[in-house]
C-alpha cells in the first residue's frame, strides 16, 4: 500500500471526524449520561409501552382479579358493568363471566389479551407449586433419528423388506436428512419444547449484519458523491491508479467493519471460527456496496439497489440456516457456521469451505469488476446498469483467451443464484421444487454466460465469431462447474434428488452426462452471441434458456423415467 492510498484513506476518515464538532460531542455525552442514569430504573421496572392499554371493569369479588392484576396492559376499575355499558370500558368481568363487544376491535383484542394473561398466570402458578410432578405430569423426550427418502414414490403398494435383528439392509439408497442422529432433549415440559432450529443463535448472528448495513449506507453514499460532485475526476488526475484510489476510499469502511465484527464476536462468544465465517459475509456485503456505488446513477437508484440487495442477501444468509438438521442445506450459508460455533458444535473443514468459498469467490469477482469501473471512461458515463457491467467485464476479459476465465468465474454466481431459487422453492412439494430449480437454473446460467458473450461482442473492436465465443465462454463455464464437485464431496448428494441435480451440472458416472454440458453451454452461449451481434440479446437469451431448460428436463426424465413433468 503506497502513501497515496493511505492519504486518500485519511481524507475519507477525516470527513467523519470533522462531523464530530464540539456541540455534537456534548450532545452525545448528554444522551449517554441520560441513558446511563435511566439504566437502573429500566432494569428494575422494565419498559412497558403496552401499560394500561385496555380498560377493564371488574367485580371486586371476581376470582379472575389476580389474573387481571398480573398484566400491565389492563387499567382496572371496580364496578358491576355500568362503565362497560356506557362504552367507557373494553371488558366487563362479573364473577367468572367475561363480557366484550365482538363488533369492537379494541374490545375483542382486550379479550384475547385476557386469555393470554390467564395462560401466563396459570403457568406461573404451576411453576410455584412445590410438587413439580403433580404440576407437570407430562414429560417429553425428543431424540433425533435419521430419516430416509425414496427417490420416487411407487404408484402400487410393495412389500416392505424385513431384516433380522442385528443386520443392516443396504439394498436401497438412503438420503440422510438428519445429520445429528441421536441428539437428545430429555425431561422437557410441553412448554419447553422448541422448534428444531436455534432461534437464539440465529438472532445473535444478526449482530454481524446490522452494523454492516449502516457502514454500507455511508460507503455507497461516499462513492456516489465522488461521481455526482466530480471529485473522483480530481483523484483520477493524480499519479494514483484506480485500484489505489478505491483502496484508499474503502480502507476506513473495511477497518470499521472489521472492528465492529471483532466486538460482535467477543460479545456473543462466537470464537475464531465464527469470526472467520463472518468474513465472507462482510466481504460480499462491502463488495456489493462498492459495485452499486459505482453503477448507480442517482440517489434514488442507489437506495433502491441497496435495499433490494440487502433484503435478498439477508434472505440467502438466514433462510438456509433454519434447516439445521439438513446439513447440505444449512451450510449453504456461513451463518450456519456461526451458529455451530455459538452452540459449541464441531465443524469440519469441508463444511467450512462449503459454506464460505462460493461467497468469497463472488466477493473477489465483484471487487475486480468495481476496480475496472473506476476509470474516467466509465465512472462518469451516463449509461445503464447492464451497460456498465458489460464495460467492466470487457475490461477484465479483453482477449479471447480471457473469455474462458470469465465463463469459469460466472459459476459461483450461478450456483448461489440457483440455490437461492431452491430456497424459495422449499414451500413446494419435492418434485415441483426440483423442476422449478432446474428451469430457473437455466434462466440464471444463460443470463450470466450471455452477459459475458454480450460484453465481448458489443465492446470488442474485433470480436471473435459467435461460435468461438460460445466455445470459449461455454467451455470456461463447463470447467468452472467441475469445481462444483466439492458440493458432492461434502454432502450435496445427501439431499433428496441431490445426485440427480449434480448430473445436470455434469457430475455423474456416465461419460455422456459428464461431457454433455460442454456441448450444451457451447450451443446456448453461441445463440446468445449471435443475438448480441444482431442487437437481439434479450430474445437470444430467451431462446438459449428454453434450450437449456429442455436439456435439464431431458436429463431429469432419463434419470427418473417414472416421473412426469
């Protein structure tokens, strides 16, 4: 790192230091002092914004009086129903009878709150009983066991094979959905039974994402200001390169993000493994923000892109982590590594790489594209988002040989987006979700390959013929898919129909299925390249996607001939 980058980083940090004027510091100190003084009172009395929300008129001799008094949401007055009849009370309790107005939303809500208060009061009364066995006569033991799924459900009943005690029947392949076989939760009361996913640990991991969102807002706003106020033009006129300028601009935000992540790691006791798993999340978030800050044309567009990517990225991070018992799904996200670290569970190297490598590669590619955009020709050009992406791709892959690498680097994005589609399909039945995954995957893969082909055809002074572009980009994508073998090695084939999904990527025992994707990617990318040369990229992408979807459907039917799509 040269002095120019450090000087730019110092100037960027000084922008926020100058904001901290004496009056701002004094105001912050007063607010901190006020919060500190109010802390003991809040801890003792708590915060109750719902206090005295509903007005209740109750008979003084009602046995329900302790229940009403136990809930702060009720403003209790004694009476025999006159206030309720006059509309000055939401509930009327006479003896054991509760009266409310069904056509009044407030009164009906008060009745529901009274029902919940009664349950809480009863639970607390049972907790206070000295004879715990009499208070809670039912106890629950939970033991997680492995479960097998048959690839295709037979249409006619078949006899179930039996095995002698002490022998194993291994004639049928099994997909182990529950990886932590034998885990036990013993001697639980019914109210203590929790869902099979760690809610508390999942919520704690939000401590990494929330600070990242704040830093991203400042980061993207600073990058946009460099372009809209023409300050970036002055930086480009200096001897520093675009990469050095971006390094200096990004360094304060990277340092701030790392510092906050270290504090979060120490606060939630995630350990070194949790911190390392959080690094790809932080890197991808900052890389996405960097790219958005360089391609957005207005503050409105910047806000829209930031919010959209934040929501989608958060969904991708946290939704797979819910399926903790299905490791091939859960460890699609680095959040599952953090959760395992919080729960003190052992984490294998394969699982760690499975969860972190794709996101890390995607962050590196986005960073490389962003550096390619920090040039006068593209930084201030009033072009659309896709046009700027095409400029960046062509800058990084200017030669014909580099198209192979560009095609290979599109694979991490393809896998991530396809798994994102699969996550959204979990609400569907198994067959429908799998078909949705294959068809959606065709659209995603052809869009990524088509963007590389479009960039070369439209930006190169002497573009290669479309068949050669298709061979280079498609061949690179084919080689990149072979690295997806890691999914098979660490557990992707444990998913229901997981081996069949890998076959569509060319990972199979059959030579035909291994090399058929090479022909497929070459043909479909050639179609897109022809469309780009004629100015019909969108139409060619649709045709290529249909061809790809037909291939996926054919492979699916060949593997599972008894299934109709």
